[in-house]
């Protein structure tokens, strides 16, 4: 059961990144593709009907993590307290900026909230990447499963290490490039006119940045976390997950060159899913690896809740996910088509 819940939590986090990732990406590239108040309004309309629903996956994953792996929840939320509070404020900033920009009909008011939306989205993409880098690299857990990390030290892998070092910064930059590309492809899919063309050109440039940072992060991850290579040697079928990411990159390139917006966006979803499942496969059975003493790492069987509770949780999780799937199907079908000033294309 612990392995099953490891896979379910990984799935939910991947769904969050794929869905809310394009919302975050749109915010991070907003100043580059929207040059006027009307164009900035189109960006908000492109994500407005779905952004808050997309974040349900984050709440659901956090709740699932709490009951399935309570020891992991306790260790990570105490050790990463400051970064998690910063992420919380960025999430609040994004949400309030989208909601409040329409409350006062004044240019200064709207530009202020548009600035908050941009800064919060950009930093959120970087912090999510840095958080993923910390999980892959490992943290200085003690024998009681506790740790503390300063925000940064000397940017080396340590010890002592910080939340930000050269590896986690590289992963953060890679995440920003990937989510920026994801957001640009969403705008190509949903908008038309000058904003669509700017987003298409930006996506073409970001694609090569994603290729470069993906290669760099892959090489660095093998040197930072030895568990990845051990898992691949023991289970060669695990190469399927990075293959998904490579196929996603190929699909993005072909979709952009052939001007097939839906194909390019779905390929971006495949790329993000492939990268995240590669990470989950690479660190398993660890849910939080330790560094420098790998033996102190938290494993899924070691920190899972009692099996009886996991079975009860599964009985509730299945209908909950069916309801969520039904809602998302309705929302995305109801707001399908291009976004225009007067509404959505039928």
C-alpha cells in the first residue's frame, strides 16, 4: 500500500504541475507577450475560468500527503518552513491579483496587480523547481527524521547546504523555462492575433532553453543522486519515463513548426509528466532522501500511515478523484475554443 500511495501522490503532484503549470507560466511571461491593457485582460481571460480549479490538485496532494505519509509531512514542513511560507504568499499574491485587478477601474490599480501576478508567478516557478531539486539532492536528516536548511549557504552541495545551492538553482531555472514554455503554448492555443504570435515566437525561443536546461539537469542529477542510476540498473523499464519527456520535446518542436497548437500543448504536458515521473522513479523508495548519510533518508514504507488507514483513504480517494475528473471535464469543455473580448469561441 505504501508503494501505491507513493504513486498516487506523485500522480497528483504531476497533475498539478501540468494543469496549474500553464497558469504560472502565463504569469511569468506576461510582460513579454501582452503590451496593452486589452492584451493583459486577454491573458487573464485565458486562464480565468480554470486557474482556481487547477490548484485543487495542490490542495488534494497536500491533504493526501498528510494522511498517507504523516512523518514526511512533519519533517518537510518543519525543515522547509521559510520557503513554504514564501510559496504560500506567492500563491496568495497570484490569486488576489487575478481577483482584485477588476475591482477598481483605474490603470494604476490594474498595473499594480498585474505586476504582483508577474512577480509571484515567476518566483513560484523558480521555487517549485528549487523544491524539486532539494528532494532529488537530499536534505541533512538526523536520526529522528528532522532537519533544518537555511535559505542558502555558499551555493555548494555542502555540508553545510542550503535550500538554494548550484544544483537547486539550476533546477529552478529549468522549471522557469519549462513552465514559461508551457504557458506560451497555452496562449498560442487559446488566443489569436498579436498576443498569439508573440507567444508563438517566445515558445520557439524557450523550447531551446528547455532542451538545454533539461540536458544540464539530467547530467547534474545523476552526479548528485546515485539512487537514480541504481534504480535504472535494477529496473530498466524505468527508462520509459524519460523517454516520455523526450517524446514530449519532439512533439513540441513538430507542433510549433507545423503550427498545430493543440499538439504542441499536449506534447508539453507529456514532457512535464515525463520529467516528474522520472524524478519519482529515480528517488523511489525514498520520499525524502538524506544527504550526506543516505541511510537516514525517509522511505515510503518507513513513513507510511498504518495499512488499515491507507485502505480507508483509498476508499475515499477513488470517488473524490472521480468527482474531480468530472468537474475538470466539464470546465475545460465548457470553456473550450479561442478567447475573445466578447467571450469564448463556441
